[in-house]
C-alpha cells in the first residue's frame, strides 16, 4: 500500500475501517440491550445478570487467545470471519425469537457464542490501524475511534429503545444483525499492508507465551500496559454506577445523573475531536501523565461537589482529560508494537480495560453504603493518581513521543 500523505480523516481506507468499527460498536450496544430486555421478559430481572455473564466471562477468558488468532492468521481475515459469524448468529437468533417465545437457555447460548467470537473480533479489529495508515496518523485514528465510540453509545440506545418498542427483541436483534452486516461489508473493502516476518511455527500456547513475554520485556509497553489497566479500572464502568449513587445520595435525581453523564461524554468527545484535528501531540508520554493527574483531581472533585452545577463542571473536566489520556495510550501502544505482535498486545490492553473494571463493580455499592460516594470517587482518583505517578516515574514512558507527520 502506498504511503498515506493525507490526514487520517481524509483517507478513504481509514474511513472504511472507521465505518466498520462504528457499525460494530453500535451493533454491540443494540445487541446487549436487546439481550437484557429479552432475558428480563423470559426469566425476570434476577436472570439478566446470568445471561449477560454467559457472554462476558468467555470473552474475558478467551481474549488473549483471540490475539494469538489475529496475529497468526492476519487481523483483517480474522475480523471479517468473526464479524460474519456474529452477523449470522444474531440474525438466526432474531428468526428464532420471531417463531417462538424467548427461552433463557437460547439467550444464554447466543450470549455465549457471541462472547467467544467477540474475544476474537476485538483484538483483530483493534490491530488494524497500523496496517491501514502511517505511524504518524495513529493518534488521529485513536481520536476518530473515540468519536466513533461516543456516537455509537449515544445513538445505539435510542435505536434499540425505538426498535424494542416497535418490534420487540426479535426486531432489535435484526437491527443488530444488520449493523454487523454493514460492518462486515465495510471491512471487506479495507486494504491492509502485509507484515513481513517468519511464519508462525509455534503452537498457539507457545505464541501466547511469546506475546506475553514480548510485552513483559518491552521497555515501553510493560509500564504502559500497567498504566492503561490502572487508568481504565474506574472509567470503563464503575464510575457510571458511582454517578448514580452520588446523585441519589445528594438528591439530584435521575436528571442530575443525566446532566453529569452527558457532561462527561461531551468532555470525552471534545478530547477526541481535538486529537483528531491536531497535527501532532508533543511529548506524548508527559502529556498523558499530566492528563491523568488532572483526571485524578477531577474524580476527587466530582465526589466532593456540593452542587449539581459543580458536579457537571467536574464531570466535563474528567471526561476531557480521561479521554485525552486514553487516546494517547492507544496511539503509543500501536506505535511502539512490532506489527507481528499487534493482535496479542491489543488483546492484553483490551483485557486490561474490560477485565479489571468488573473487579470494582462489587466494591462500588459497598463503599458508597459504608463511607459515602465521596470516598468511592476519592478511591478512583487515587488509582488514577497511581497511574499518573507511574507515567512520570518511568523515564522511557515519560519521554515517549509519537511520530511527526510525514510531509505530503
């Protein structure tokens, strides 16, 4: 593939990948809402967690193996095949629900298959950016990816709600299947640069060990993965639960939750727009650590906010700086990683994002009940502060740079 001289947001190949990614994330949102809705109708609220866990557990357990598959067979091929399987499974589930009432065993089976396939798809699609553009555009692509996630998370629930009201779970499953089909069609048009290297001769287990060894021995990736895990622990889910409990404790109600959550989303969207448009981020490692420092302070301030207006301001600030840090860590990972290991490294960082956050979910309610919401947000700030401190303490991470733009 020819070297891309144009910005990522004007590169047709990148935009095709972004279309596939956006459709996939939106399909995920619609699918999980439809799954929860169908499980509630089939077995009651107590069964929803079991059905969702049937997909979440295998996804987390098999995520590292999915990275091995992506590296061995190529991320584009794996993403296309897994997207096709997801599309077929969801459309078959929609047909089954149209013919007969939903049964918990069927919903759990669909969730299980989806979780297994998702464990392969996510590392594969995440490993594609360095193969579709040049290294100097990776920060922009991560910014565009952030915009994609925000758009999908904003539009997806609205679409799911409308379809569930009009056509029930089978209609929502159909829409999710169509979104996955759109993702598949876009992926089929994406061109990738082949990676030169020796063929894979080791077993899958050996390649997994090799990938983990590669991360552990890499001077930049090893501390960076720890920073990602720490910085994402709270902001990949637990903070949303904490916001609900904070608003309830302060008497702000559901409207207050909506205002603070929206402010957080607006801040994160602003950071994604900034990094999409920015030609370069100088001293990316130090900028990442600084953003995490402000995020830590914002989390503490959010928990101490005396009024809804103050909470909205801290929510916007926290969304802005946490989104900025997430985009920079993603760009640094993809810039520093040998392309032959991208699938496995992506699976490790994805597991850090998705696997560590659930550890805090049980602690959210307990902490708020015993010591109040301010203590929970102070704990989130302390974890984020630890991530920032590591970023500043490790010289290779503090001095990390992203490639400069290549001249047109």
